[in-house]
């Protein structure tokens, strides 16, 4: 579980830990794990590290059967605060996880978390199969949505990526 020390990750790990051996990879950018009973569980191994560290992701994937990828910079506000890091972690981090899982050859299932932003600003009772939407990629809100939609409808992914890597705020492109 990448991002397993996060909000969703710790809840999911709690549900699964009795019947599974879980390895959590998390850099503790956020930390809902430390000091909990879960952290001490014998079926859980915590590795402090970064999804941008491809050799480490490869090493941990090599013996895995399932991967749940939740490591992300979550939250629209983070795009404004830290746009380049957000794009790196959400895009390159996801690429690393996919690449390592593919190379491992042992993975039966990989679950990748998208942001709920893809269901628009008024999402209500949405399901995974529902149509996703994307507003103007010049707006921070949608730039974030694209960055967290690696498996989804990233129709214009290149545009916000280029904008954010330039180090500028993700404002409308000319
Ligand atoms: N919380 C929600 O309501 C919600 C809804 C829909 C989708 N999601 C998505 O689910 C995923 C997890 O969300 P969350 O609410 O648990 O967020 P979170 O911030 O609590 O958890 C993310 C975890 O990723 C870790 N992390 C960040 N950068 C990392 C890096 N470079 N390497 C390794 N670990 C790193 C953080 O330390 C954190 O523990 C995100 O992709 C988010 O967009 C969340």
C-alpha cells in the first residue's frame, strides 16, 4: 500500500491486516499511522520512503500480489502551494508504481485511487462507472483533477503538466 499512512490508507489497512501481510510505503508527508495499534500489528511492515524512488518501489513490489496506490498529494489547495511537487508525486509516482508492478510479474490486482474531483463540483451519489468531467485545465482545481487521474480520463494531461513543471502557478495558458 503506497500512501498507507494516510486517511484512507490506514482505514483500509485496518480492514485487511488480520488476514493479509501488508507493506506500507509512505514518506509521512501526512501521518495517520504513527502511535496507533495498527502500526504495531505483526502483519504490518512500515517502510518510510517515497514513490518517486523507483528502485525502492521496485524492491517492495517484487514480492507483492496486490498493490493499492494511494500515495498522493491530495487537495486542491496543494496545487497552489506546491504545484510541481503535486504533479511529480501524482504523475511520476503513479508511473513508478505501474512500472514496478508490471516488472514484478506477481501482481494479481492493482488498485489506483483517483481524486473524486473527476466527478465534478456537484458530485452526489456518484459511482466509478459514471461519466467523469473536466473543466478548464487552466484552473487549479482541474489541474489537480488531471494530476490524480492517471487511470482515468486524462484527456488533456500534457497541458497542465507542462504548465506546472514550469514552476508557475497553474493559470490559464495562452
Ligand atoms: N479522502 C477522500 O475523501 C478522497 C476521496 C476520493 C479520492 N481520494 C484519493 O485517495 C487518495 C488518498 O487520499 P487520502 O485522503 O487518504 O489522502 P492522505 O493525504 O491522507 O494520504 C496520502 C498519503 O500519501 C502519502 N504520500 C504523499 N506523498 C508521498 C510520496 N511522495 N511518497 C510516499 N507517500 C506519499 C502521505 O504521507 C499520506 O500518508 C488520494 O489519491 C486522493 O485523491 C480521497
